[in-house]
């Protein structure tokens, strides 16, 4: 065999040769006679006597591998090595490492019979390619199951009858060689297998660790999102969240649905820029702050103003986009404010999809900007979708091309909000391999018909005149509640609440004034609006006080109550009563 061309290029040959040279050098130093301490008065040895031999120079002869046999080169290699020749890959040689792992082999036998383990690994076709092309081929990390034996052990020895079954991973390299004497060489293949079990197992442990970390990260992210969406009376709402990529970095996408009372609902979606625990922490704080500010029942742009200042205080290096919208079923529209977020899409009952106006302010955390509110119609039969950029943004594509694709998909999406979420995700190509987080919120304002429509009613009365408006309001409320077939106790409480709210408005408010009654399938809502923007507050009335008890009475008899400023100036004061179970 002629190994002069490739033996020095075997994988790891130079590294192992250097290691062996270092070991031999240490052994030589250990075996060298130690210097004997000089006796007193003796003369020290000359320096030249202890000087080591000079390293070989450039003119010294270079060692040759031509005289080495295959056993000299491959016999001491710890990796597996097999040499085959001819078109049927007859076995020429296996080294000790291979024989230890798989047992001895008979030279001259075709590889299909002599090396069944290579057949199981699918290496024979690869060896055919090497013979035809004359180029090496490599397969990585093949799992090998072998019964390690002592080389030369007989079949009836304990070592052969009770083999040690081992599992490992090897990288196989098949290289073309020439086998035989120089005057009669045959094309052959050297199969060289390096043990990569430690690397594969370490990589698997790393993947398992990353998988656990990602699961923990996703759990953290989902724990910061609403565990269950609030379901308003007048809207059907569903949301979905899809974590992006396979890394352990959590994102900052969030959404929320907040019932404000009096049938109104706040809908929020936002995205903290960047990824990681810090982005998720900022997201969690912003979401909590939104819920707190929503309880103040402020206009959307004022909520974003407060969030903007808070985001700057939390982390001046983090910015976030956000849309805050409020739906009022009495007005049939969404009032919203946007901080650099993508536009809300609204689909009318006829299937036409419209975009809300462009963002009305920069992202949260930039500071120094006055946001404004906009409106978009959302009447019965309409739907809307709020989303983060992960749904529509793609590499090498303008983001508004993705928004247009979402518009087309939204125009044809039907079914419940949850079904629409799933269809939009599929239509936009969002899978488990998607590289960005996606949050989406779909809401529908259903058009109610038949028996369902009987459960939703509105009635309103303009309060004209002075104190004589109070008895008219009581008579109006009583007649409406009777027509809605409420139980006597609830009807009496409703009339009392309407009377107190109207009296409070007549005493402290200014025209125009209106009494509005609304019923849903779950509650009765009574609301009075007037032109004064001073919000009432509950206070403790002293025994001698003639006023100050109206709001306390409302708070005592109603399930909940509240007040807010109206966009055109003025205020609205409302209260709610939960309907008895089973009342329709």
C-alpha cells in the first residue's frame, strides 16, 4: 500500500503526532540521568556539557513515511479505520480500534459480508461514490450500536459470549486511496471514523437545556398576558399569541380587554421593542398600568399620555408601540389613540375592510408628545382586528404589503373571533417557525336578531325643564322597566337609581341632560349625562347634611357605578344592576 500521499493528512494526524512527540519528550526527560550534586570543593561542570542538542536545521534530512506499513500508521490510531479495495470493497485491513468495537474481520471478504455494520449505516453507496468520483465524502454523527470485544478473542471465550454493548456516535470519512504494490495498485477506500459521542451528547444536553429555558420563557410571557379574556356584553372577543423563533428570548407583545362599565369596553394591544426578559418585564408593567389608567375611564389619548411618561420612567432605553381603543355600543364606534402602532382594520357588514387613520403619535417612551384620539365606526355586524408587527412584517418586504395581505385575508374571514384568529394566522403564514412574536385581538359587534335581539334594548329621555324633570324621569324609568318585564324588586331598584342620578344632575349639572336605560342579557345599565364636567365622588354625609347621600345610595344598591368625562364636555354618571340568573 502507498500511504505517502495521504497518511499525513488523516483527520487528527498532525495533532496526535504532536501529542505523541510531547509525551516522548517528557518520557526522555524522565529517563535521563539526573545530575549528581557537586561535592564540596569540586569544580562545576562546564556549561557546554549540559547544553541540549541543537534542533534539526533546514539542511538536515526530512523523515520519510515510505517505509512505514499500514500497521505502523493506523494501528495506533484510536479512531476506527478500515481499508477496502476493488468495486465490491473487499476488506484489506481493520485497525485494532475497529476490531475492539466490532470484533475481528476476515481480509479479502466483500464489505457487504465482512462489514455488516457499514451496510446498516448506509455507507456502501457512499463508498461507491468515492470510488467513482475520486473525492472524499463525509457523513456526520451516525449512531452506532456495537458489541465491543477483545481483538482476537475466540467465539467461545467469555469476552465473545458476553460482549459489552455500546452506543456511540461517529463521523465517517471515506477517502479514495491506492491499495497494493506500486506496480499493481487497485483503487480503494479508507473508511475513517472519529468518535464524536461526547460532542453529540453535549449538544443534546445543550438543546434540552435551551428547550427547557424556552419553555420557561414562554411560560413567563404567557403568565404576563391575560389568562382569560373578559367578555363584554355587546362584543365577542378572542385573542391569540404566538411566540417567535426557537430561542429563549421572550418578546414584549401583549393585549388586553377591559370592561369599563355602562357597556363600554377598552381594547389594548402593544409591542415592546426588542426581546428578552427586560422587554417582557416592561411589557408587564405597561399592561398593569393600562388596566389601572383604564379604571379612571379617561379618553384614549390621555391614557397614552400617562403611559408615555411611565415608559420613560421604567426604562428610558425601551420604547413600545400601543393602541388603546374604547367601544361604546350606544355610539356604535371605536374611539382610539395610537402610539406608533399599526392601524386598526375594521370590516363592515358588507365585507369592506377599512383602515383606521395613521398613528396619531410616536411610540411610548419617547416623551414630549401630545397624543390625540380618533374614531372609526363599529356598528352591529362589524368586526375589527388589532395586531402587532410580527403578523405582517417580513424580511425584504415592505410592512404595508403585509398589512394589505391582512386586509385581503380579513375580508374573507368568517366565523367566530377565535376561528378568525386561526384563519388569519394561517393566511399570513405564521407557523411555529415564525421568527417574531405575534399578538392579535379580534372583536365582533354582532347584529342581533330574533329572540337574541329581545335581550338588548335602549331607551333614552331628554331631561328638559327644571325640577319637574325628576317625576317625568321616574315615570319614564318605571314604564321602560315594566315593558322589559323585570322582576318587581329589580324594577323598584332601577327606578330609585334613576331618580337619584337625575336629582344629582339637576342639582349639580347643567343642560343638556339625558337619561338613558340599557339592558343586555346580563345587566341593566342606567346612565345620566349633563353638560358639567365636575365628576361626583362618594363621601360620607353628616347627619345634619341635606345633600351628599345620592351617590352613597347608588353605591349601596347597585352592582357597580362610575363616572367619566364625555368628549364634547360634560360628564356621564352610571350604575349597573346584575340580572337575576335565568332571567331572559
